[in-house]
C-alpha cells in the first residue's frame, strides 16, 4: 500500500515539475497560488487536524511572514537580507516567533475558547496594522522587488514557480516527518485527550505552544512565498477572509488525512481561478460546499476518496459502477440546479438589473443566462431549477441505496483500515 | 516500621455550601495494597481527584513521602511518582493501543518536546512499550484503535497507561467496574502482579476482590473515614455494616 | 463634564446592546456546549429583515415580524443543521455554524448588495431626548438601551418565575435528567435556540436602524461577542453583562481621548525617546479605541484565564 502511494506521489511531483512547460502565463500564476494555498492549508491542519486546536486567526502568521519578507527583500538598500531563494527563511523565523507569543496566550485555554482567542488576535492585528505604517505600509501596503541570485534573474514567473514548488515540497516533507517525531505524537495526544495528558506528566501548555509555533512557522513560509510571488504585502491580508479561506480549504479536503488539506486547497484554488471570472457568487458556492461537507462528508474529499478506494477493494468495480453513475448524475443535476438558481437570483437582485428595469419600459426585463433569456415572472424560469434539484436529490437517494446494497453483498473485510497497513500518506495523521 | 508512602491530613473539600470530604486522615504504608470502600456518593472519586491534583483542597494537606503534593498541578504530582486510573476509561480513542501506551512511555523518557528526531528511532521507548503490551496481554491488539477494544481490554489499557509512568504510588478507581467473574479474576491477577513492590490505593465495590487483594481497608462514609484495618477487622466492624446496610439486622 | 456624560451614556447603551446579543449566545453555550458562530448572523438577518419590511408594514411591525422570522431561522438551524452533526463533537458543530455564518453573509450580499443599506430610524423616532451641554442626545439611542433592559428583565422573569422557565433551566443544567423526567428536551433545545436567535434578531432590527446595516456587521459583532464571553466567562449571564458594560464604556471613553503613550511619557521626560521609537507609542488612544477590547481580553487571559466570573472547567 505504501509503495502505491509513493508511486502516485512521484507522478504528481513529476507532473508539477513538468507543468510550466505546457501552461500559459496565467495558469502558471494560478499554479503558484495553488501551491502556496496547499502549504498554508497543511500548516494550518497541523494545528487543527493533528493537534485538535481550531484556529480562526491563522492569517496573522501568514501575513507576518509576508511582511517580514517584504522588509527583508527591501533591506540593505534593496539588495535583500538573503539571496532570493533563501528568503522564505525570514517567513519561517517570523512565523515561529510571532507564533510562540500568540500561542502562549491562546493555548492558555482549550476548545472553543482557544478558537475565539485566535479569532480575536487575528482581528487585533487587522485593526492595528493600518495604523502602523512603518511596519505595514498603511492603506497602500508595501512593495518590493525580487533580486537575482545564483545566476537566476527571478524576473519571470516560471522561476518563481520552481522556487515555490521547491519550498512547498520541502515544507510538506518536513511536516510529514514532524508527524513521526515525539512532539508530533504528543500533538495527537493533545487532540484525543488533553486532560489525560496532564496525568502522564505532560506540561500541556508548553507542548501546545510548541506545536502552535511550528504550525505558524510553516504558515510564515507560505506568506513569504506569497510576498516573493506578488512582490508586495498589504494589511488586508490580516482580514478574516484569508483565515476563513484556509479553514474552508482544509476541511473540504479533510483534516484527518495528511494531504487532505493540500488537496482541498488545490481544488478550491483551481476552481476559484476558473470560476471567479464567470460568477460573483463564488464564495457562496464555497460556503455551500463547506456546509455540505460538514453535514454529509465529515472526513472531506480525501475521506471520500479513501472510502471509495476501500469500497472498490471490497466489492470490485463491476458491482459499484451503477452506483457511481447514479452519484455522478445526481451531482451533475444538483450542481446545475444550484448554479442556475444562484446565478438567476444574483442577477435579479443586482444593481445592474434594477437600473435596467428602471430605464426600459419593462419592470421585469429578461435575464440572459447560459445562452438563453429567462423571464423572471414566468413560472418555467423557476420550475427549471426546482426540477433539477428535485431530480438530483431523488437520484442521490437511489445512488445511496445501490451503494449500500453493493457493500452489503460483498464479502466483509476482516480488519478496519487502521489495522491493515493502510498507506501512511492517507491515514497517517489519524494513527 | 515501613515508611509512609502517601499521607492525608485533615483533608476537606467543599463545593460552595456542599461538603464532600469532611476531614480525612489516611496513611498508606509503602508497599501495601490499600482498598477504599464505602457507599455510593461517599466521596471516593473526589478523594482521588484531590490526591492527583485535579481538584484543590479546601483545607488540609497531602504528602507523597516527604513531598507535599496538595496544591500541585496534576503534571507535577505525576512526575513526583503518583499515577491514577479513571473510573470511566479515559484513554485516547482514535489512537492504537500501542500509541496510547507509547504516549505515556515517551513522557517518562523526557521526549515530550523533541521534534528533531523520529520516534521510531527511540528503541528504549519501543521496547518498554512492547514490554507493557506483554504484561497487559494486549500484544495481539497493539494496532487496534482504543475505541474498538472490548470493555475489559479497555480497562486493561487504562491500567497500562498508569503503569507506564513508573509510579511509586498507584491509584486505581474501580478498575473492575462492569467486568464479569472471569474478567475480574483475570484483572485481579494482573493488578497483583504489576503492583508488586509498589503502593496501591484501590477503590472497588466488589467485596470479594477487596478482601482478596488488600492488606488493609479504609471505609469512607459521607466524606469521613469511619474505620481502617485489616480485612478481618473491617468484616467484623459494626459501624461499617451499618453504613452499608442501614440498621443492623439482629 | 458633557463629554463624560455623553460617553457614559453611549458606553452603557453599546454595552447593553452587546449584552442583548451575547446573552443568547451564552445561554445556548451553557445549554448545548456549542458556540454558535452564526449568532451574530441572526443579528444581521434581523436588521436586514426589518429593513426590507419597513417600507411595506411600517417600522414597528417590521421589527416584530423580523424578530419572529429570525427566531424561525434559528429553529430550522438547530433542527436541520446542528442536530445531525451533534455526534461529531463540539469542534464540528462550531465549524458548521461558521459555515452557516459564511453562507448567510454571502446570501445577504447576493440579495442586498455588498455595501451598507439605507436602513434608517423612522422620522417619528429621530428626535432628541435631552440636551447635554450644546449637543442633543438622540432618543433612539436611549430606546436601544431600554429595549435591552426590558428584554433582560423579561428573560430573567421568564426563567425564574414561570414553570416553562424552570423546565428550561433544568434542561440546561441536566439535559439527561430532564429528559428522564419526561420533558421533551430536544424541543426545549430547539425553543431556546430559537428564542436566542429571535433576541439577536430583535437587537439587529432595533440597532441596525441606528448603526450601519451592512454585510460586515455580523463578523464585526461576532468578534466583539467572543471577546465578551472570554472576558466574562462563558455560561455566565452576569459575566456577560459585566464584560459587555466594561467593553462598551472603555470603547466609548477612549474614542475621544486624543492622547498617545508618548505624550504620557513626556511627563516623565521620556517623550522624545518614545517619539523616536514611533509606532505604537505615538498612536493616539482614539485611533486605537477599536483594539481596546482585544487588549482587555489578553489582559484577562493573563490574570484570570477563566474570565471575570467564569468557573474553573
């Protein structure tokens, strides 16, 4: 099992390395963003999924890393404190130091209190930052330039892509190794039963602070990579939006799996890139997906893939293909229905529409959508999404029934996934 | 005269107006197995919480040997050599049995903050964890998640993580609760073996177990110790009978 | 003196408003162990619902209907969103409420636009109550405070003097026992959640007309609410009241204080040194007034981690 995952991992890395040769400029940019988001999500998940400490203010450390790097890039009259490829170290050190201080406060409490404290710390930074223009550049932010190093100009984004890729792979590797150190195991203990850890003699406050700081260290690296990429930093980075984004990404991907958050972040980044030009409601879709995952797929997309792989192993494809087809069909219908409804509503309530209805003679002009025109007062316009959604839900129920039947008919497994030598990359974080 | 391993002096605990522990004096002799019995609600678990540092005393002192432990945090108390089990199994549900024990063992080897070396390379930790698994007869279940163990296996694990702390004084809170006859006999055997040479304070309701296992017994009623003595003395004590059965039956 | 009186009134009223919204949050947390991130979203929904209904049925009816509507949303949320994930633990529930607050904010932006809306105090109510020195103190502000006080009194009486109240308090303290006694605890939970939501909605409907009504009002209030409960201690109604008033007063008083730490240090001859360092030391307190609640929270964490009135866990 382990070898299969290593093989897949190797293929993914090769694909990532080869990608810029076939990608357009804007796609390379999107790729850089995806990589940074993946690293940030995995760093976040160290605290959240592995140590069980839910943080709502992680953008503080991402931002701290970014700003420190911008300052470092500007240092020495613009020459930079370190050669460009080593700049992310600045982000790491900053993330670590800020995390030690913030974590010391935040880990004085556990559970929801901890979460609220991290939220407040993040908001505090967001409120203070615009006033400290020396550090954060006020409303306009700070900007800088990448300096050439080791014969590379870093002027074009292909080199930035490879720099980012190298650091992300390095950090992911380190994060994976961390899981297998004593402190990494302590993190799991903190998640599962903080109370009992005390009775083993652990100083829970110190241990939590250390784990917190390591998570923020890698978050700082992600911020540094962002600063290098866009050659600037602005205080809006401390906004709750970024903290919310990494949280949504991680849980949609699945925090109980090591690479789950990376998968979630990559997917969300990619969809955001593709879809955000087409719709202004991208965040709404993301929120809906998140809530659906929380309700129906608590282990995220990685969990879904794992469950499917397990089912395939038990039942074989022949028994499952019908259920697969039904599930795909149901998903397509539900996505179509939801998208249609949301886009229709969005246009109906937009300022442009209101202006249009006042200018023209018609109070309810037709709405152009997906190549056709839809009359808002017509029943058919609203019937369509209702039908799509209803059909989707009906199909979903049938798919679930087929799936259950296939699993019930199959020969039972003799062990749960944790006791078979399940690929560490998949279930490593939970065992 | 054997030294006193654990000593409680005039221990009081109140929650607001409610007095749970009303002046407990108790001395545990080093190496003895001491049972704490009493009707439900007498305060036995509260006493454990006080000794282990989970609750603070309203009045009184607790000494572990020469060291005062009343007022210390549970971490400090554990590091000084006292470990306790819980009445309701309190382990790490989604971690394997091996991992559960290893967490306790790791702390003993002072590895808790190490993040620059892998855990797999720590052979001493692995050996000790495996030794514990052997003692508890859980070797075959090493990779099973704690939440998937049978009830008595969980109780065995509960005892196991206590032992991993190398305590000199062990507190067991109803280790046999919910076990069948065979499981109980098995557990008694296990406890007898693993507490050899250590001081044991055990709360139990099963009187056969209590009389079989203990050197001395103390009876706690409404937060006070009404009697302390050998099993024979306690069996003959009228006040004890009254506490359990109400009015003495002629 | 005028400054003092005005700041005092403003601070008290803002504090009461904070309390009006945090009270429901604290009750729900004490009862169900979940921190409802979407609670502030209920506040926002109340404001927007009242805004949408005001041109149709007038201000007061809009407030009433908005309150009931938001209460209904609360009931639906508890029944269909929170109950199914109860089995996954508190962190999961918290995340779900976070997701819901996200969706509600996006829906508000979709229907009403990503900018503040013109929800205003009706003409009939926008007069001044009295004069403090040269400036007029608006009656509506007092109304907000009065509604908060009335609500608190009502809830207190309901909980302590009625049979329903006793059942609710029992369900909060010992849900299993209350269930064993034959009370329909899930219904009680749903009802308390709904009432908590309705209160937040009422607060929004009333306050939204005075303060800004925008899609950001939820998150701004949410953070402040969380600071309140950390300082006051979750589960403690008295703690929430005390913390709300402290935050209200300190924010209100600091807004007019144009003094920086450097200026204070100047009195001991360190003014130039402080100004040389710059940064935080030269910032005026008035600019920092928004950050004082956070500073208070961190201070409380240092000195009394369980909050001013919280109990040790």
